[in-house]
C-alpha cells in the first residue's frame, strides 16, 4: 500500500473544511421564492431591503430573508372546523346596544400589497408576518365589537343580520365609522282595524355621512393604513347568551302571533272587499241584463219602425207609380181619342171610300132594321078622308118620319 504524502493529506483536509463551510452556508447563498410568498431580503453588510414577489431562485449572499404570505385567513371561531384552534383563534365576545352579549364566529380573508414601498413599510413596522397577522386579528375583533354596539341583539338575529355583516366588512376595509342616534317608527305586535301593525317610536344608531354621502371615518385601521386588501369576511355564527336566546324565542313567538293576527285581519278585510266586489259584480250583471233587454226592445222597436216605414214607403211608391201609370194611360187614351177623332174628321172631310160608305150604310141599315123590328104596329088602321087624316099607311105608322130621322143622324155623323 502506497504511502500518502503529508502534502496530499493537507490538501484533502482543506478541501473537506471548505466543503463543510460551503454546505453549512449554502442556504444563505441562494433563496427560493415559492408560489404565494413574498420575500424581504436584508443585505448582509449594507442592510438594504430588497423585495421578491415573483417565484424563482435569487442570490441571498448571506442576507436575511423574512417571508410574508400573499393571502392569509384570520379565524375567529370556537369551532375547530372553522380554524378555531389555539388561543388566538377564539370567537369574538361582543355586547350589543341593548346590553345582550354573544360570541361571533367569523373568517376574514385578506391579501398583502405587491408594491415594494407598502411591503417595506409593513416590514419595518412589524418585522414579521406573524406580528402583522396578529394586528389584523386585533383589528377584526375591534370592528366586530364596535359594530355590535350599534345594533340590538334581536336585530342581528333576523331583520338586520345582513346589514350587520356588511357593516363589519365595510369597516374592516375602510375604518370605523362615526355614528349617531335617530328616532324611527317600528312596528309593534298590535294591529289596527285594517290589519296594519301599530307603529311605535324607537331609537336607531345610524352612520354619519359627509356632504357627498360617504361615511365619516373616525379610525382608518390597519387595512387602510397599509393598503391591505379585504378578500372576504364571512359571519359564520352568532352564539347569543341565554337571556338573549329567551328574548329571541319570545319575540319569535310574538312575531308569529302577530303574523297570524295580521293574516287574519287581512283575510277579514279581503273577505269584506270580496263581498263588496261580489255585490258590485251582481249589480253590474243585473244592470247589464237590464241594458241588454232595453237594447233588445229598442232594437226590435226600431226594426219594426223601419219595417213599417219601409212598407209605407213601398205603398207610397206603388201609389205614386199607379197614379203616374194612370195619368200616363189617360194621357195616352186622350191622345188616341184625339187622334181617332182627328182621323174621323179628316176622313169625313175627304169623303168616305165606296167600301167605307157601304160598310157604314150596312151598319145603319142593320140598326134601322133592329129598331123597326121592335116597333109595335097596329093590327087595324082606319083611314079617313078628312083634312089632316093620313092617306098613306107608312105615314100612319110614322115610318117616313123614322127614315127622315135616320138620314139626319147619318148627315150629322158625316159632318163630324
């Protein structure tokens, strides 16, 4: 076995010492920023502060690293499931404006700023994330206590619970608000004749505002001062003391009774309205039926009147047409007669044709013969020789005179 020279042994010893030193100080040479972390590095010699907000490896060079966390939750609860483990996570004991007490369980999620100046300001004032988180917890407790003092216990149970939770969140982020007391009208357990609740005067704490309508801040708080971001504040539970629980139960029962009373009163009022409306409906139907009958009668009478007028108009028109037809017929007959008379006159004046004369004489002879047949002749005639006594038998019976009359009639007819 070859001997190791003293020089070589010395070299190995020096190398081992250097390696040990390097290994010992390796964590001080390079820093690693994990996701969700913020590193504040203080230089080894100069003490200069450097902020690391991005993930990755950075030279540390024996500088001091203080870690902060980008997002954090502050638990205030007696329930281990809500983070209630340890003396710094217990629920907040509050006293309400009416003297009642309760324990409020909540979870507040908040976020660090990313601006170097804000981070340096936090680091210089708190020196560690744990110290700053403790101050955030104290601030949340203060806000919850202050907000509870402006509410009555029963209000946070039902009617104003949402307003209570929202006001806690607003004041955590912006600071404590100035308050004042005003008188308001609140409903009682009694109802009036119309079923409306009887109102009573009570006091209420309200937030003071400036001319622009913004709340007046009396204490800014840690979030406003260091630009912390409130991500969310959840009001998990309110555990009231036994006295408040009994009052809440009593009020709950009273509210139920009031609701029943209001419901009954409203039902009675609605029944009265329904009865009145039904009466109006019946009256309206009766009037409608009466109007329908009246309109039907009027329509029927109007129809009969129009029919009668139409018939009368038709009869009048028929009479007018008949009269017009009669007048026209009479006028036509008169024209025909005048034409016929004029024709006869012209014929007579011009003389009858042999045929016409023969027909005319035949008609006269026929008339004469008929008239002679109707003449009663005496069975016996006595002729005398005295003066004036007829000697001719035709004269005795007057035939000659009859013939003369016939000729005269014929002459008159021809002269017409």
